[in-house]
């Protein structure tokens, strides 16, 4: 006899909902126990019913598992946030590179013969010498 597929939606009948909750809760706890035994995993399961009643399962102390979770969460948060020192170094590098890009862009424009206003006669001669040394660009 095959099981009938049910549509996943809230069960409107409160008695049927409570019966389903109890059966599924037992099944979920059984699966948690199996996972713990078969895979040697530390498992904690916390369930609150719609009435606010607490149900829990853990193969170790619930407190130990929750403390490990809390410690792990703190460590993950530290890894995700770069240190202030690293942020300062990255900002400094970014600023330096931005200035360098602006400088190189300005030099490139000057090599193309653009943006030559404000250059002294000596700077213009230096550019002319450099361009002669580089040769024609095709």
C-alpha cells in the first residue's frame, strides 16, 4: 500500500494538526537519534509547538551543544569581519593605487598630445625626447 502524497500547507483542523505534530515530532526525534548513532554526530533538536510548549532532544548535554554552537558562531563572525589593521592597509593601498592610476592616465594623455596645458618648456622638451626615443606608434 503506497503512501498518499499530501500538500504541504497548514492543517486547519486543530485536532488533526495536533496529532500530525505529535507523530512528526516523534519521527524527527527518531531521525535525530539515528543520525547521532550512525554518524557519531553531536545532535541538538529544539521544537516549540504552536502553543509554545518546548520539546528537545540531544545526545549530549543540550547546554554543551549550545555553548559549542555559540562559540562557533562567534568565531565565524570574527572570520567574516576583516581586522581594523587589515582594513587600514587595504584602504591605504586602494588610495595609493587610485593616485597612481590617475597619474598614469594623465601621463598617457600627455603622451597622446592631450592635456599639455600648464607644462613648462622643459617638460615639453622631456616629453618630446621621450616620444622620439619610444618611436612612432601605429
